[in-house]
C-alpha cells in the first residue's frame, strides 16, 4: 500500500511542532513528537488501511475519511483510493474538527 502525505497534513504537523515549542519543549523534542506521530500513523495505516473506521463527525458532511487516534491524542484523517492512502490532516482531539477542515480548505461553506 502506497501512502501519500498531503501538504495539508504536513502543515498540520508543522503547527503541532510549533505548538510544542510554544508550550516549552525544545525544538528537538517538538520535532521528535511530530516525527514519531508520522511514523506511528503511517506504519499502523499501511498494515491495514481499512481497519480504522470512518469519522462519524465527517460522514454527516458527506466526507468519507477514516480516522486513527494516536497515543498523543491526535487524530490522523485519511482516505483510501485504490492502492493509495492519502493522509489528509492531523488534528488534536481538543481542536474543533469541522473548523480545522474549513481552515485547511477541505470543506467549503
């Protein structure tokens, strides 16, 4: 299974890293958190992409994205298309998911 990480997802990871630095972590620590998040999510998803359920919050908006909850309380939202997985974004569980989708232009009003 091929995994593509979208620019939206990379932008989210950069935000997570910046937030870690603001919260007092060193840039190296914050970078390690993001690297580990990316590695854990891509590894788990690549082993069985359909194992994780569709996001019930997004189905109401007509979006069929699967979600994987990481041990760091970040959702990894992704789509499966054929033999490719597209990781769309990462969102902390405390963030408003719908607002994040609007902010990253995945949903439009």
